[in-house]
């Protein structure tokens, strides 16, 4: 029996993915895999039996990815599985940023009990909530990955012009962006956007990237939508900018005490991927990735090790996780007598799949300097 530990509630659709040889529960002994959503693993005592961790979602800020890489634990995410859910919330954010729907609805509630006067009061008071239309306006996108590309196409279908920036734009996503003006600098996006939507991961290098200096480069009254990560926006700068009207509205899926209940700021309680469809999609992708790694050593959508997969060709497969080192790979090939080898690298780490009929190579492979972990799959 292979045990899979769940640290959050995971969609029941995985019950149809894991076979009878797996036990999936929130309390198991010696788990070989972990599935989670938002649970923070930074202070978590990781069982030594764990081979891989699968995050049912895109962001992995709640997982000590680098530390796990050093332990030979592969961390997976599920890019694109919740893209449609986030895309739809961004489109809602565009509309909430254009029309004063939220304050208008709050005001409408104050008319309760006015009886036949309600209709007249609505007509008299609605002028204070006049908003604008998105048709013909320019949407600026920072990040043109799975979600950004979907937002771009949805916005164009609604009649918007779209400009985008992504230094890591993949050829596959570029093909999905016909009609989008892809620019070379962030400043071009800031200067031209009536609406700015963020679609990039949070790193130590982009913390507070939407700050006072950036806001000064934007159009007066521009709207900013943040369904990516709260840390990307400088709270003090955005509160000041919405108070003065420099920014027409800030719509965020990441409330914090600094921005709550502030004029011109719409706070959504992190609902980006909170749909049953998205949760199902993420759970299925995470489960399949775990199973393929546990059973075959194949890696797909890892954030700390390279994608590395190949069909099984021999009696034994050795999965070698190691530092990215040409000499190390050469030594693995030497030890395995140039068996059927697939090797891939990603930044500091490498994955080497060794297919052979030879037993007993595990200790020799582990002895190679720089090897992090070795698994034997038969």
C-alpha cells in the first residue's frame, strides 16, 4: 500500500484517479506523497518517507521548494488547471473596476423599508454611481502565461485593446495571442494601460513592483487588478493613489488590513481558484503527476527539478536526482555502463533516468558526489 497524505481538503475526484494500491487520507503513516492546497509547509516536519509534494494550484510560496530540492523531494504544481476560474474573476475585476457596482449595491440596501419610495429614490440617487465602459479601452497585462493569455483573449472578445509584457513568453502561448501587442518594456505597458492586470508569480525581486514610481507612470484614473499575489503591490502606495484619484480603482483578490475598507479599493477574499471546477482540475493534475513519479520516476510540472520523462524500456529504472553538473552526469553514465539514459537539467538540479537490466547499482549511484537521492523502480 502506498500512502498519500493530504494536508488540505482535496477534491474527491482523486478517488477515481488513485488505484486500490493507494491510501489517500489526512492521517497516514510513512506517506510517499503529499497533496495540499494552501497549507504552509515552512514549519512542517516533513516525513523522511516522502518522495514528492503536489500542490493543487499554481503558486508554491507555501512550500520550502529549495529546501525540499536539497532533500531530493520533488515539488509539483498544476499550472493552467485553475486558469479559467482566475480568468473569469479577472474579467469580473475589470467590470468592478469600471462600474461602481459594489458601493451602489451597498447603498441600495439602505433603501430597505422605504416602501413605494424605493423606485423614486433609486432614480434620484443612482447618479452618484456613474461608471465607465471597458469597450475600446486598453488592457495592459504583465505576464502572458496560461492565465494571462486567457484574459487577453477574453478581453479582446469584449472589445478591448490588449498590450502585454512577458520576457519568458513561450512559443505555445505566443500562438494564442493573435491581436495582442507584445512590448519589450514594462514602461510601455504602464504608460498605455487604462486597466492593468498582473499575472506573474511573487518573488523576492518583484516585491512591491507596483509602487509609487510605477503608479506615477500610469494614466490618471487607471484601474489595477491583482489576482496574482498581494505582495506584488506596495500597500501604502496604492492606498495613497486611490485616495487622490491617481488610480481610479484597485481590485485585489488579496485583502490585508492596509487596504480593507478604503475608498476606491475593492477587496475580494482570495476567490481566484475557488470554484469546484478549478479544484477538480487541480486535484486531478496533481494526482496524476504524483502517480507517474511514484510509479515511473517521470517528472512533469515540477518547480524544483526539471521535467524529465521517458517510457520504461528495461527491467529496472533508477531515478537519480542530483546537482546540475556535467561531470556528475558523465559519472552516472559510467556507473550504469551507458544504459538507456534520459537526463534533463533545470537551474541547480538535474534528473537522470537510468533504464537497465542491472540490479544493485543504487549504492554506486548514491556514492557519486552531488547526487541528492536515488530511487529504484522495478
